[in-house]
């Protein structure tokens, strides 16, 4: 009786430590690489769980976050010259020199490219969530990386498929985040660069830009009243 109780306790402790180890790993600008998979002009038409304009905005918000924090970016596109289409032109423009690899994880060059960055935290987004994002995140976890799937910069056919993907990833210890929370986690103490972060957010979040504008207007009015 006592033995099985102790065994049960050890089991519970082991479970808690595994869960908590996965539960909260902070993103660190120095440990992170971004992996954007198959954001291609053809494939984007499959995205049915976000409106096209909102989705593009989320993808670009994430890409601009990488740019802002100077984080390495790796693109994975299945094939440039097939119906899946070209890498989204606005991503290509933002990262003209980023490497692009064909289909992730089964391709040794892709795995090596990730390894060569020397980073251990992978921020992953892509189309579609249930294939590219879920498979890559779970593979990454298995290979010993920390995986952060960016849910609003990843899209798929519909909500049911999306929810299933989220559950699978979560069960595998992948952390689910949105692009804004990735930016906030990387930024940590905003006091280091209030203006830079505000511009990053205002560019992609109209409501953020409205309250920055109203704040600035109020400040100007106060100055004028002095
Ligand atoms: C990242 O590295 C720089 C340079 O070594 C260091 O100053 C900074 O504190 C590091 N940032 C974090 C969040 O660890």
C-alpha cells in the first residue's frame, strides 16, 4: 500500500515537472529562430479560418516582429514553381536574403539549416496549420527544441481542423501563441524601446494605432495648455 502510494506520488511529481517544463519557457531574442512554412500565393487560398485581409496582416505582423528584433528567418516552401505558388511577395520583400527550403523536417537541408542557427526556440507559423505547423512543431519538440506555434499567423480549412491541430500540438508540449504575444515576450521590458514597439504594433493593429493617436493628441493638448 505504502509502496504504491509512493510510486503514485513519484508519478505525479514526474508528470507535474514535465508539464511545467513545457508550460512556460520564455522566448528569448537570443535563442530564437522563426520558421515560416508555405505562406505561398496558391496555398493561401486554402485558409478558411481567417479572413484573407486579417490573415495577411497577422503573417506580416509576425514577420515584422522577426525583422524588428533581428531574429533569423527561415522560409520553407514546398516548391516555388507548382500550384502552391510563390512565397508571399511581401515576405520576400521583407527578407530578400532569407533561405528557403523545400518541405520541412523530412528534408535534411532544412533540419541542418535550423541546427546551424544554434538556436533552441523555434517560432513556427504556416499554411496549413494541421500539416506544416503541427508536424513541424511536434518534430521539433521530439528533436529537443522548444516549439512555439503562432496560431493567428497559421491558417487552415476551417475551425474544426484548426481546433484539432491545436489540441494535437498542445498535447505534444508545443506552446500556442499569437503574433502579438510573441512580440511582447521577445520585447520583455517595453521601456527599452517604447516607440519602436509602438510602431511595430500600430502598423498591424488599427485599434492600437487609434489609442496611440489619441494619447499623442492628448499629450499635444497638454503641452499647448502649458
Ligand atoms: C541577448 O544578448 C545580448 C548580447 O549578449 C544581451 O545584452 C541581452 O541581455 C540578451 N538578452 C536576453 C533577453 O537574454
